[in-house]
C-alpha cells in the first residue's frame, strides 16, 4: 500500500515523528496509536455499510412521489384549459352587456346635464322674476340680496363649457345690475339733495343743519343697498384705468362711496378739467387744497353716519382714496406740460409733498394706499426731481459759503448754547437743507428711491467737506494765531463738529437704520448676482437667501463720510494747536537760553518768584488757551487744550530740560515755574491738570533729588542701560532694579533712558 501511495507514507511518518520523536522510550505509544486508528477504521466501515443498505429504499420513495406530482400537474393543466375557455366565453358576454349599459349611462348623463341646464335657466328666471317683483314693491334690500344670489350662480358657471348658458346668465346679471344700480343711484341722489350733500365748509348753514331722522333712515337704507350690491367682474374693469400703471393701483370703491364722491367729481371736473381760470397747471395747490378741504368737510359725517354701515372697512379711507385718485389723474394728465417747465416742476413737487404730508398727518390716510407720490416715483418725474434737488442744493451751498454772515454764530453772545456748539450760520443752513431733503424723500414708498436720495445727501456732504477744506487752506498758517482778529479756521472746525454731531445723532434714527439694512442687502444681492452670472449659477431665491446671510448689517449709512469729516476735524484741530505752539516756542527762546547752570541757590531768596524770561512764554500759553476757548465749541476746546498741554509738556522736556545743564538753583527755579505757574494755567479747565504734565513732573523730581540719592540712581540706571541689550538673567535683574529704583523715587512716567538723561543734565 505504501508503494502505491507514497504521499500517505510520508504523512504517516510525519505523524509518528511528531508523536514519538527520537525518544525510543516512547515506542510503547505505537500500540495506542494502532488501536485508536483501528477503532476509527471500524466505525467508518459500519457507516458505509448502513448507507449502502438504506440508499436504494430512499431513491425508490422519491421516484414514486415524483410520478404522483406529474399526474397532478397534468390534471391541473387540463382544468386550466377548461377554465380559460369558459372565461373567454364569459368575457364576450360581459363586453356585450357593458356596451349596451354604457350607451344607457351616456343617455342618463345627457338627460341629467339637460336637466341641470334647464334647472339653471329656471333658477335664473325665478330669481329674475323675484327681483322684478321686489323692485316693483320698492323692496330694494331684498332685490339686492336676490341679485347677489344670481351673481353667485354666475360665478359657479365660470368653469362651465356651456358658453351660451354662461352668456345668458352673465347678460342677465349685468341687466339686473344696471337696473338696480340706476334705481338706487337715482334714489340716493334724491336723498343726498335732501341732506344738502356735498357738505361744503363755505356753506355754514349746511354744516349746522341736522337732516330729519326719516331722511337719514332712507339714506342709510340706500347706502346699505348700494354697499351690498356686488359689481360683476366685467364691470370692474375700466379700460382707461387698467392701461395706466399708476391709476391701476387704485382699488375701486364700493358703489355707495362712489355715489358720495360723484357730486364732488362733477365739481372737480368743472373747475379743474376745462377752460376755467381755476384750471392752471402752474397752480397745482388749488385742486390739492380743494381735495383736502373736501375730505375735512365730510370726515365727521362719514365717521358718524357712514362708518357704522361700512364696517369692517374704513369709510373715510375709501372716500379719501376716491378723491386722491382725482388729483392723481389730474397730475398724470398734466405731466407733459409740467416736465417742460423747470419752475412748474419744482413747484409741483413741493405741492405734492405738502399734500401728501397733510393727507397722512391730518386725515390718517394709510401709507399702504396709493397716493400722488406714485406720480413722482415715475422715472420721467423722479430723475428730474433728483436733478433739481442736486442743482438747488449746490446753489444753496454756494450762497451759504459766500454770505457775509457765513461764519457768525447762530446763538446770541455769551450764551450757553454758543459755548456748547458755536454753530455758524453756514453750518446751520447746510444742516437745515439736509433735513429738508430728508423730510421730502422720507415719505417715498420705494426703498430704492430713498437710497438714491441718500446717495445725493452723501454727495452733498462730501462736496461741503471739500469746500470747507479749500477755505481752510486759503488761510495762511502762520497768521492763525498772530492775527486773531481776522477770520480763521476755528469757525470751519466748529461747523465740522456740528455736522459730525448731527450725523452721529441721525445714525441711530430708525429711518436711517432701515435704509442701511436695505442698502447692505441690495449691495449683497448685486455682488452675489455678479458672481453667480460669472459662474453661470444665477438663481434669484438663492441670491436672496445669501444676501441675508453673507454680510452683517453693522455700522450706518454715514460711516464713510463721518470718517472723512473726523479726519479733517483732527487735521484742523492739529493746525490750531500748532499755531498756538508756534507762538509759545517763539516766546520761550529767552527762557530756554537762560543760565540754568549758574542760578543762585534757592536759600538765598526770601520767596521764590517766576523767572523773568518765562513770563512771555507763559503769557503766550495763557493767551492761546483763551483764544481757543473763545473761538472753539466746548467739545473741541477740551481736545485742543489737552493737545496743547501734551505738546507743551513734550517741548519743555525735549528742548529745555534735556538740552541744558542745571545746578541746584536752576533746578529749583524750573520746578517752581512749572508747578506753580505753568500747570495752574490749565487748572481752570480741569481739577487735576498735573496728569497732563507727568513727564515734566518726573523730570522736576529727578532734578531736585538729594545728591547721594542722585549718584546712587545714576549708577543703577547706567548699569540697567548697559545691560539692556543682553538677554541674560543678570541684565533682566539690572533692568528691573532700574525701574524699581525710579518707582521708589516716585517716577512713574519717564523711561529708564529718559530718566538717566535728565539726571545727567544735573550739575553735582
């Protein structure tokens, strides 16, 4: 067997080697391996014998079951074929039945449609008969209610394909509408005559007369009937109005309100629609004031007698809208003539804005309702309006700047208001002009139009800034302080300050906050639209969403111009302070060249006094402060004297202390001049003037230190300076010691280097 299967032999040898190995003492395991292998062999033989006896029986049973299933399949196939034949026969008979039944259903549907058609006609005829009877019996309210039912039937037929029926019903509705309307209008006009409508304020007797109760009852009934009378959809369309963009914004009022307006309409057309002397295109205020007067004359009557019948709508609003439409139609008609004449155009714009303002403030006309502003918002009107505003504003600016009183303070002499603001005539006139422009465009309905006016205001502000800058540059710098009686840049600075303060206040106003928000959104949309178009991803909803999330809305519409104005303000203030400093420097030369190193010891004087050479310099400082106070607004003066104090402090430190040598007498005299004479000059403007002269105070302290302390401090600071360039621990300790030594002597502001320089100016 091993010769026939060498692989088996190798596996047996490998298994024996693994089990026994090279240890001959393990040979007894061969017997155990043999017995175990023999047992496995016997088990396998038994299983094979069992399989060989059971397999034929299972195969026979399986074959028997397959034969039975085949017979069943044959039987089922036969049954399927029989059922298929029967089903085909049944379907044929059903199709025949359905064909007959479908024709019967179509006939039923046709009869039902004819019945509905006839029923609809019968309903319309019945309603028409009832309406006729009600009108003959003067039951107007009942006739209106029946008519409204007829209108409802007409609305239900809008989707019907029965064109003849729709035409019949619609013609019937229009017939009864005209019939009822004419009857009610005639009756209401008769009643209005009894009330003496319209109520004109020029006729005081009419206003004082109270109509009889029966007349008012009849009026209220007729008003209700006309108010409830529904207008057919085709009757609502007015070709003369629908074709015009502006007039189409006016929603038709109810028939009842139209009847109240009709007598006024005839009067309006008579006075302002023909060749009458009152029909003047250069006097738009005539018909606008007339309309406002009519609204005011009838407001009380409408609120008392009409509003209870007109709820939930507002009778006065609808009545006013009808009259406002007359003014708008007149403006639209006169537009070509108005645009030809610039004077008439400017006058018309002013009158329209005045009319609009009074209409909303005095009669509570809602901003959501159309008005005469729609005419001004049209492109041909609006572009001319903007151009006129710009031209008039520039002309006004020129007049303000060349006026003899341009730089005169508005408030009276020595008043608190003058000290606080010192607003000039020029500045006040310019701000009033800006405010007037704001008031004019504030009521415009379109945010885009408001932004155009805002841009105009920003242009005017920048133009005003440039002109002030040109005027400021005309003054010779060296004459600002020397010739104080002549005009200087102080009024210009005060004007700038007033404009900046007003713009800061406007920044927080809700009107300008809303404009800023809209401006940011508009800029975002334009920017994103440009990006989307360049990337071929244009999508309006996406742009609107991104516009709200892309940029924040911090800041205000005046940020950029305020920044420019403040920059100019700082430059002019610097020039004023430098003008004072120029005088101070000139007057300080004898003082700086004084013999500080050879002055007598302070003990030789009974009482210290100001240096003779320092009086001129201190006088220049005092005069400069007084000049700044008298010529600047209070807020600007505070900044000016603080800047002046800082520059005087730096100047005396750098040009006097660090340039001269001081003995003990010189140091004492300098400290006395600074602490007892210079610093108190600023004391009248603050309770702690010394905080603006910290470097000078530190320098005086160093110059007056006792000699031993001075020597020790010199050594300490010298070591700190020498080791400052090194980064070792020793150098850091030396620097710290130098700062601590200065701190121990009360030196808080001067650096180590400057302190050492001051100490070296002292003669020991």
